C-alpha cells in the first residue's frame, strides 16, 4: 500500500474544492451531518461557508497499535445537533471513502432513525478510494491505488499534553 502525505495547506485546498463542487452542483441542503472524527473539520468548514446548521455523528472503525487496523463500525446511539429537526435534505460529510463500510452504516443508521424526516441524502468526501464499495455523490480526488492517507492533524495522535508543554515552553505571547 502506498502512502499519501497531505499538508494543512493541501487539506484546506481540498475542502475548498469540495465546497465549490457542492456549490456548482446547484443542490441545496438543510443540514450538514459530519461523520466524526474524520468529517469534523470538513463539516465545520462547509457549515461556515454555506451558513448551514451542523450535526455530528460519532463513529469509529479503525484501531490497533498503528491505527490502520479496520474493525467493526461503531456508531454513537445519538446524533448531536443544536437545533431540530434534522432537515429534509441532508449532506453527509466525511473525509474519505475507504472500504465504504462506515458510510454505508451511517446511511443505514440515518434511514432507520430519521427516515420519515429525510427526503434526500447525499454524501461528500475529500477522497474516494477505488476499493470503496459505495460511491459518494461528491468527492475531490479519486485514488486508484488506495493509498494510506496521512492527514496533517495525525501528528497529534503521537503527542501528549506533557510533550506539548515541553515543546512550547516559553512560547506564550500577549495580544
């Protein structure tokens, strides 16, 4: 498996390209639902750009010592949102479609719990891997060789508050 390393600048550029794709599609949505953790940053930025309320659904499917071990998809029992109802047209946002199992599970979860409310759901991701068994409605990059994506925020998985304190000692500024 190859590796794809993404900088913060590249990451933000991908989110902006996704926003343009959504805008140019002409499809209007009532709510953005981000799949956490990977979709949190993407959903937050899109929510701000489109001035659209955000909902969050926590999921997990990766673990192991290096974080690359795919396991069973786990979905939180509740959706987090500051206003109700969910909305008729929901944009489900994540960072990527890898196997597609997480996205399929989230869509089934939403249909099961909010199927009477939702008229239409569409999906949006930054990366769509060839190995995925579900195609997102919107994506920025199609990755034929299914690389492992190293996102810029992953550096924090190797740090602790104590190591940050040592690294940033004396860096306090006044504004």
